[in-house]
């Protein structure tokens, strides 16, 4: 009874069709979240490459080493996954076919960046992590140019000294 009354109401008052650019049309996009995640991947990769295994026979040091190593690997993989997700949102929800006229290498840039995220997950490769940062920086430039802005590329690990 209630269902048929509700159905009749919807038939009498149909909702207007709307268009949305994504699942939740918030309109808030920013490559900064991909940059933070990619930067964490680079940081963890550097830390992993800098680790030295303890001397043989020191079980406590080996346990600490293994714990730290596995935590860094887990963080690196998690952040690479986040970077890929954030890039995919920009690629699939923000950028539109009309952007290809301005950025003919847009699809290839995103595809390579996504591949670099995967490579950074499965390897401890500083060159790949630095390539990922360069790709994210390129996407940052495309994104802000598409908005008619020229926002500076700033990383969390950059050292900036402000004078007073």
C-alpha cells in the first residue's frame, strides 16, 4: 500500500534529470594528495635503501631491523596505492576529452604514472620513485594550467626558509 502510494507520488512529481562529473559532484580536485603520497613513497624508498642489516648472531637487532624494514615496505606500498587512487580520480573524474587538445600526452602521462605506482609497490627502486614524483609534478602542472592557474610545485620535504 505504502509502496504503491510512493510510486504514484514519484510518477506525479518526476525528478529532473541532473548531470554530475563524478560520483559525488563536489568539484574539489587537487593533485596535492597524489603528491603527498608519491613523496612518502620516495621517502620510504630512500629509508629502505639506507638500512643496514645487523651483524649475524644479534637476534634482537635482527628483530628490530626486520620490524622496521617491514613497516617501511608496508607504508611504501600503502602510499603507492593512495597515489594511484588519487591519480585515477584526477584522470577519470576531473580531466575531460576536451583537455586532450591542450595536453595531447595526457592519457600517456597518467598511464605511465599509474604504472610507476605499481612499480614502486613491488620494488625498492629510488629511480622509479623519483620518476613517479616527476610524473606527479607534470600532472600538477597540467591540472593547474587547465584551471588557468600556475600554482607552485612545493613538496613537504622541500626546505624553505622564511625571513622576517
